[in-house]
């Protein structure tokens, strides 16, 4: 069969293929090297970092649901200083494109991190998380108000020379409005979607199962919502989209590409099958060959033309 060109252009980056991994599910990359060779991936997105170290929320902070997972980890991370000292030197040597994910609780937090992370860091881009649903202050607030979202993205864009990817929250009534706000702020690409706000109740203890009460729902249960939002934004905003939300198989990945995503990112699926990215790549290759497509780029937004 004819070879398939997987080369993907995204926000100034040239990726060897459109398969990425989601922040918060892939650690700092080294955790998965024994399961999935990093050089096989288009890129990885690192665990989110904040200016100061965070222990995260109290336990329990994970709960399974039908076809999904609730997490209220609360941005546990070593903080910016420790990341720069201990993790960045390793990240520089990784044989794939590396995207750093930054979160904050104020505009100044985001600016501080953007200032420390420039193109000479060895990173390929910054994913600006304005959509975390399980922290008490900041986080999702920036991702549910268009003016705040635009302000944060603009401030980061003015501070770093790296491409900016805005990670948007699905916990809004108008995802297109939020995407347009990120575009006005200068975002180079969008990540859609972060987790949906949910909860579980322990019926024996008769209280919320998560110590944080609420958590972010991920996994196959949210995939139809994610595909719908990618479709809507692709129709309205002229920015490349990284589609995410419940992708576990190559069929899921194809759906997102056809809906308008330029690349896809695997999150909770990595917990179930650490080799999911490899399986998805093989499936994408077979699908393109079956449908006479010489490049995976031919699939992007194709369903809009039907």
C-alpha cells in the first residue's frame, strides 16, 4: 500500500504526526518511556505547572464512573522553580515536540511563567490552562468569562515568544464565544476540551465521594460533547484545534479529525492502555489507505464538506 504522510503543521510547529498526549495524564514524559517510545509521537504535553509548588487537593481525589473518570487532583506539581531546575534539562533531550502546560490563580501568575518559558527553553509551545475545574480560585474562572480569557491569553502572548495554545473549558454555554475570545487574545491554537464538571456521592457514607466534592469528568463518556464542540469551533474560528476528550481508539481519533481538529490528544486513554497512541497511529494509517488518502491532513474537517 502507498505510504501515508502524517506530517502535521500546528501553530508554527511541524509535528511528525497528529497524535499528542494530554496534560495531567503523561507526567513529564519519562514515566511512559518503557511503554510508548516518545519518538513515535507527534508530541507530548507536560503535567501542568504553577508558579509555586502544590500538593493538590485532599484525598480521595479520583473516582471511576461508567465510561469515565472523575479527578480532583488540584494541579499537584513541583512548581516553576523546581521544574526549571530538575525537569527542563530532561525535557530538552526528549525525541519529540514538548508542550508545557501552565496554570495560575491570577494574571501575574501566568505572566511569571510565560516570562520564564521562552523558545530557548527547548519547549515547542505553551498550553495555557484557563479551564481547570477543580481548584478553588482562578483556573476555570478565566475560562468561563470571555474578557478574562482574552486578557490572560494576550498577557501570555506579549510575554513569551513561544506559540500559545489556549485550553478551553466545556463548562460554558457558548464555546464559540470563548474560542473567539482566545483568538482575539492572540492564541495560535486551541485545545478542546478540558474535563466536564461532575461529582459522585458515596451512598454508604452518604456524602460526596471526592474530598473536593466536585471533579473533572474525562474519558469516553464526554467524547460526544467534545466532538460537538470541536465541530462548532472549527466552523467559526480560523485557528488549528487539538481535539481531546475520551479518545481511546483510532476510530475516535478519526471522528475528531473529520470534525475539524488538526491534531488529537490522548488523555485518560493512556491510563487504560499506555500504548494507545501507537494503536491509534496504526489505525489512522490503515484508514487513510482504505479511503485513498495519501496524507492525514486530508481528513481535517472533511465531514463539514459532506
